[in-house]
C-alpha cells in the first residue's frame, strides 16, 4: 500500500516545483468555498489537511526538513499526482487524512526527539567543556601557587644563606680579634714578667751589695 503524504494531499509528486504547489492549493481553495466548509465537516477536515500540507511544502526549509524525515522514516513517496475531484473523496477520505495526520505527527515527534537529543548532547558538550575549563583553571591556579611557593622557598633559602654567610664572617672576625687580643695579652704578660725579673734582679743586686758592704765593714773592724 502506498502511504499518503503531504504531496499526496495536494495531488502532487514529490518532485513538484514551487509553482505547482501554489497552483494545487489554489485549486483546492476553489473546490472548497467557505459555504461548503461551513456546511460539510468532512470538507473542512480535507481543506485543513490541504492547508497544512501547503504551509509545509511552500516553505523551502520546512519542505527540505519534511523530505529528510520521510527518507529517515523509510517512507516511499508516491510520485503519482492525484486530481482533487469535488465529487470523489478518494484519498481525501477521513481514514487517509487521519493516516496522513498520524504520519505527520510521527515525523514531527521524531524531529522533536532528535532535536531534544541534539540539544541534550550539545548541553552535555557545553557542560563537559565548562568542566574542562574549570579543571584547567584549577590546574593553572595550582601551578601558579606551586610556582609562588617555589619562588618563596628560593627567596627564603637565599636569605638563610646570606645570614649564614654573615654569621660566618662575624665568627671569623671575632676569632681574628680574639687571636689579636690573645697575642697582645701574651705580650703584656711577657713584658710584665720581664719587668718583674728586672725588679727581682735589682733587689738581689742591692742585697748582694749590702752583704758585701757589711762584710767589708766587719773586716775593717
């Protein structure tokens, strides 16, 4: 069984030109005047179906999307043009209109599903990119913190080396001054010892002179 499509609703082949679509819908409007639509429910349903088909197929973007949905759904398009006869409902029967409506709803549902799926995938992609950006930002922050800590540690180590070098220089200077003071002290002690020996020698010399004088006096007496 050939499935009715929006092209079939207007009595067109899927290869119809834009002008063919316009002419087909104009013929439908002529066949269904307002008085007839008000009086006949089935006629109104058929006209609404034709109007919906025209609105979709007259828009190049909507038509291209509809053709893609038909191809994805595996629906074979009937290329035979069906004349719209006022006296014969033919494919304009309520059953075929309902089938066409269901097909349109199915295709629209598939489009909505794919659109939502694509939107969800895009949202997940954006969220993943945001997470990656946040992780990269955190990583850069950690690297910066690590670099600052390394520079700070290097600065502190340099200060400690400077302090240690200064302390070493002060210690060497103190040792040098200590050796100098020690040498001066030793010299002073040597001089004092020499002075003491000289004084002791002088005392001993006077004592010997006194003893010699006493012996001489005793001898003379």
